[in-house]
């Protein structure tokens, strides 16, 4: 068996690479150990028949803004993919029974903020004006290799358009912590709490430098564009790409574990799968994997330089995540008001200081007393995710220790996650019940994925790190995944790397797979 390119892992960036190369006439093979494609982007009837849950990722806003979607979106729709948008994208609720939410209508958004602070309406305007001024200069970098001549030209363009002082100011702003950035624009704690959780979707706690980037981008882009999800589940989106690969003569094999990348004279020649079968690759082997997986599972360490091994061994993962999926007999009855039934994401921190405490607890190996809950209500955009009159709930719990040393409340005995995940999920539901009192009686069935379960399902999610590696400054931009190898290459000729562990990082951005495939010849 021989192919031009073999892709290890059917995460969305691996599939993007495969499709783009197949479009160039390459003979491609994608090998995936799981029983469905998608990596951290998959869905199915997880709790009960007829109830469709996105297992992990749900928001596809970045995907719709990608070069890949601009090129292939219409064809994806021919294969069943349909993005659906909710004009009520995200909100935050508070213990006193109030809340604050975003809306795609600019006037409504200003009104929502004004209910808490007239001064912060001006802060929102100022932040949006700054986004409009600067985003044309820095957003294109999100679709470019770093470093590269193209990126250098973009930086020069930014210098000309913003001036030296303007460029220095932009650098100062994005290098702030989320707390510092939001304190600059807003005074009201509830208004800040609407935006600050976006950094915590990654591993940017309120006081982590460079975390300002994500509240800045996500709060504005999601407000303007609405919350976008895949109709029928994110698996529909993934499967449309699989079908397009197959329509071009490519292959996607599931339930197939790659045991080793075969290297000869410093060059990747193919792979060995679990049954001992070798498969040749003439031009490229592409791993949709982290550096940890690459050096510890796929490449004989003797084939790699010691300097690279040391860097890969020190690749750093962020804190863990728990996913809780519920089937419900009724929608959540939010204390903050019926309008909150309309939001796709409801964040429950509730405040900046709660997120700061949670992060410290998680990094110290403690079960947090009150973690951030990202409560997803998919039926707000896609009513047919569940039978008529029924509902699903998607709860992302951030952030948790991968290994539990103690419980901050002293209520749960430290143990392996397999033995304590249900008890901790009870704590999560108790917290949710403070804000939506009917949740316990509405639950039909519950499925809990602990940090360990995330890693079992996808080895890239080590320790339950849902974004495949810390995004903090030392391991981001041109330092991702490791310094010296940010352009999707490795020390092995013809061996490449894509996915969330590479620039521009986590999220359904479809970027690394596209950038690599565009340059391969």
C-alpha cells in the first residue's frame, strides 16, 4: 500500500490537510484510532436516543471565518453541513438573580450594558472602536505561518497604518492580563464578568499575561456574528469533509491505530499500523498530534536530535476540563429571567475573583470549590437536537486538576478521577441549581466526562487539557508548539505536524491544516 500523504488523526485540521492535498491530486489516507472522525469535534446520541450532543467543541464561529470555509463551504453544504446562528450568543448570570447578556443587535447590546453601567456603554464603544482600528492589522496574522515573509510584510503594513506608537500601544494592550484589559475599559463587575470567561475557555486565568487577546476577540466577534453551531451536531460538519475527501479518491480509515512513523535516513517513509501492516508515504506523513505524542509514541527517539526531544518532553499542557451532558424534560428556568433561555452560552463564574481562585486551586491539584461553568443550550440555535418538548444541555467545567491532591472544600476524598467524577459532577449541578433551580428535576439522564476520560478518548487532550497544550505566551505565536518548529515542520524530513498544538492553537479554526497543505508540493 502506498500513498502520497498519510495523515495521522482525523481531527478537523488533519481532515483539512487531507482534503486540500486530495484537491491537488495527491493520493491521501487518513488513519484514525477512534470509531468516528473529528477528534475533539464530534457528536452523537450520548445520553439517549434522539438527543444529539456535541461531545466537546460546539462553537464553529472561527471555522466559518477560515480560508478553508471560504473555499469549500458551498461544497460542504452539498454534503449536508448547515451552520445555524443564534442572535443571543453569550451571557453571564449572578447569585443575586440578575444577569447580563450580549446580542447581535448593537442597540440591544448597549441597552443590556446600560442596565448595569452607563459609563460602561462608552467603554464598550471604545473597545469596539479600537478593535475596528487594529483588527485589520493583526487578524490576518491568524491565517499566516509564524515566522514568515508574509507575516513580516503584514507587520510592516501594520506599522505603516498604525504608526510606531500605535503598534507599541497594541502590543501593550494584548500583552495585558484579562483583568487588566477589562479594567481599562469597564468599571462594573458584572459587565467585566460577561467578557472575562472567554480567556478561561483556554488557560488564560484573569491574571495571566497575554490573556487579553481572547476576551478582546471572542467577546466582539461572537457579539457581532452571533453564536454559530452545526445543525444536527458538529459531526455533520466533520462528516461532510470526510465525504469530500472520499469523493476525490482519498480514504479515511477509522478504528485504525498508528503504532509508529517509519523513518529511514532522516526521512519519514510511511507508518506501521497496529496489526503490523506497513503503509508507505511518498511525499508526506502529517501528524495531527502534540509533540508529546510524536516523541513518545510515534517516532523512535533515536531518530530525533536531543535538543528537539528535550523541548518536546517539556511541552506544557494546561489544566483539565470536565464535560457534563444532560438530557432534559424542560429548559432551564433561569432565576435571571426567561430571556436567558435564549442564550447559546451562559457563563457562571460568577465573577473575576472566582475565576482567579479556581485557576489557582486547579494548578495546585485542588478540586475547585466553584469552577467556571460554560452552560451550552444548543436548542437555542438548533431546536431539532432533541425530541419535541425535550432538551439537551452541554456543560464545560473549567478548570480542574488532571491529578487530584485535595478537595478545596474537604468534602471529596482525593482519588483517581474514575472514582470521584460523579461526586464532583454533583457539585457542578448544585452550583447550576443556584441559578436555574429546576435543573435537578428536569434531568432525564447524565453523562460525565472527567479529565481522564478526555485523554482516553483523545491522547492529545493530555490531563484533560481540552485545547491540546497551554496557550500562554511561552508556548504561543512563533513558539508553538516548540521554539524553532512553528511552521508545521519537524526534524524529520517529510514529517509534518498540524492541529491545536500548532499555531494558531485551539478552536475550530481550520488554519494549520490549510497552511501546511497549501505549501506542500
